[in-house]
């Protein structure tokens, strides 16, 4: 599946690490690569474990905010109105920068980064020779009319990106606690060293169940996407819930920022 969506050849024996949830894949990536004093750029608002995990590895979190584009009083905002200033982002890079964490689609804003935004980020990480953790656990929860661009699929980014996914988010089975990291073998090696001396392995029946679910989905994605849970059914289930939530927030006097992806609302 990842060979297809990333446009590269993913070797299942060397380029995939299965972990206890995506949370642990994040932990391994940060513990495996961040040394004392290394700086890690984090786009805010951010998932709450990024900064603590960087600090646990001895690193220094460097924050940059998404800024909400101003609009008229009665204009409804979407997550696309949350924008990253690329000049400001470049100012955050230094000789100590080791890594940038890119959460796309983003928790908690529901922002889906456009291809042009991702290409601008890619140019900066290449210029400054920085690794990227692409936390893409909400990759299938993208609402109609929008494109999910995986960071490692961009030119030359596969060789510097650790892509993280989650069975809990993909198939709505959070309690199964199965995640994964996909990257070239040399990038995964430090993660495997931490994993081997931490958890060692993950539940085999859970891995088998998720593998079978992906095998079924691969058939539907290619032949009958209307039957696909990932492509069609999950979003069809989420969309009316998004509208329901936005409506009761409006009635209560709030001004919701309508997410283009994910199941959060600011």
C-alpha cells in the first residue's frame, strides 16, 4: 500500500517498523535520532506529546505557529485559513536543527497542507539538511474536494522522511494500539534499536487482522472505491458529524473553523 501511495518501492522486511500505536513510533523516531542539544521544529498548535518527547531525548523544541488569516465578521473560516509563514519558518532553522515534525492532516486544527505548502517546506528541509517526521495518521480522513499529499512522495523527500501511520485512526480501532513507521532502512535503524530494547514486538493477531484489512482495501481502492472504507465509507460517516458539530457550535455563539480533514474542530 505504501509503495503505491508514496510512489517508491517499500521493502517490507527493512523499510517498515510495526509499533504499539503511532505514539510509540513517534517516541522511537525522536529517541533514535535526537541527541542532546538538537533542535526540533514543531508547528503549533501541536499534538501534545511532541514537545515532551523531544525534551526527554535531550532535545530543544522550537515552535512556529500557524497563523489564522483575518476575515470578515460573517465569513466562515476553514482550516485552510490557518497558514504557515515560510519566511518565519526558515528563521527557525539553525546549525542545531535536526528534525521537523510535520503533522498532516493536523491534530487539532484539521488543517490539510496544500501541495504548494509541502513543496515549500521540502525546499527548506533540503536546504538545511533536516530529517522530517511525517505524522500522517489521519491520512484517510480527508473530506471531498481535497487532496492528501504524503510528504515522502515529494521529489527527494523519501530519503529524509519517516512516515508514521496508525491502525487506530485508519480503521477506527483505537484500542488495538498498532502503528507503524515507514522509511528507508538507514533511517529506521535507530528506531529498531530502541524498539528491540523496549517492547521487542507487537501483538501478532492484531498485525494479521490489520494486514488483512489492508489487503481487502487495496482491492476496493483500485476496482470499486465506493465499497472502500478508507476512500469512501469513513468520510461519508464523518461528514454529517462534522456538520452537526459545526451547527450546534454556531447556535451556541461560537465561530467554528471547519476542518478539511480529521475529526477535530477548533
